[in-house]
């Protein structure tokens, strides 16, 4: 689906239903026909748009050093996305977002519109945007992507802390599934942020991102935001590695405790069987002519079992 927008002098985003201004085009889950129409109209390579349909696309940039009047330029970012699994658990993945700068129009495209772009379109507070200044527009997109990574990493860290509180108290598989989901999410995030980082380095070396001091200063803020996300991922990875080791130890220890208790119970229950088997033989045995011999043997069995339980408890087998 293709939507056209432009920004007013007050910084408000207006939906251009008639496509008369066309300062900002946004494609959400574009079809092949929509991609072909946009590519034909603006004259840039088709893979600028078609790449967003590939969930395994990597971050890249093309022709950023050229002016928009000379050639269309591309910055392909990987942005974070929260999805819900079948078990109603949140999982985090990354998806490609294309930002294409042409002579008069900036184009964004993604299979699923990021939340921050929806907030820009809806003119929510703290989401200002200007479609006339394409360099600032690109940096705004990059800053919100880095900010979303930090937001989701804080959520992941909160889940890790919650997992630490429950992992020693339960042996259910659900905790293992949560741990696996968090580890997979961090792999996605780590790969994406490392992939995005070279784009920021490239922007710092391009003249049109250095002429305006405000843009250069904002680019510096974007780089710092991305570096913070990188540091948080390293920290989260270390925390998960520690929890994985603890989880393995807890499972092993719980299994040992279960086997220890079952072995102790088997030992105690074997004693009456041995006594019963001995007094079931067709030979002369003590108490065979004594009235109440059955109850005497039961008492002896219980006494020996009780003594065995006491010894085992003393050695912490129960």
C-alpha cells in the first residue's frame, strides 16, 4: 500500500490523498505492481524496494555520497519488531526498512510499518519530522531505530531479571523456552546493530551531513544512541550466559535430588520385602510358634525402616 505525505511549516505531517505534494512516500507491505510503479516513476534500481520483502536482508547503503539531483540514494536499516508467539510470549526480531532519497521525494518502505513511523504520521508528541530536509529525515529514522532497540533491550533485561527470580524455583520447560526466545532475540539485535553501524560511519564522512552543524550534532547523537544499544546487548548477552549456566546447574541438581530421594525410598521399601521373604521359607525360623508372630515381624520391620530413614536423613538423603 502506498501513502503520500508532506509536512507543514509547523512540522505537522499531512496525508496527501491526491498525491499532489509527494514529499514523503511510504510503502507498507508493497506488492510487485506497486514496487514497479514507484521504480518506474523515480528511476532507481528495483532492489531498493524489493529488498524489504526479504526478512534476511542486511543493512547497506548506496550512493549516499551523491546529491539527490545526481542520483537516488539508499539507506537500508534493520529495525526491531516485537511479535507474539503461539504461547503468548513476546519475541523480538528485526526487519528491513528502506529509506530512499530522490530529487524531491523521500521514500520509506517496509513489510510492516514500524511503530515510530506510525507515530510520526499521527503527529504524536516527541515524533517530529520534516520531509523537506531529507538529511534530517534520514537521521530521525536512524535515531528512532536506535531508540527502539534500547527500549526493547530494557524489556529484555526486565525479563532476564524476572527469569532469575523464578529459575531456581521451578523445573518447568516454560522457563527454558523463555530463555531460548531471549537468546534468539539478542542474536537478531546484535547482528542488526552491528550491521547498521557502518552506515552511521559512512554518514559522518559525507559532506552533505557535515555542512549543517545541527545535522552534524544530531548525527553524533544517533551514533551515541547506537553505541548505547551495542553496550546493552553485550551486557544482556553476559547476563543470559550466566543464567544459562545457572539453569543447567539447577536442572542437574534437581535431577540428582530426585534420584537421591527415589533411591532412599527404594532402600527403605526393600527392608520389609527381605524380612517377608526370609520368613516365607520352609525352614525353622524364630517366632514361628509364637502367637502374634506376624505383628512382631511387622514391628521389627517398622523399627528397622525407621532406623534406616533416620540414618538416611542424617546423611541428607531425604
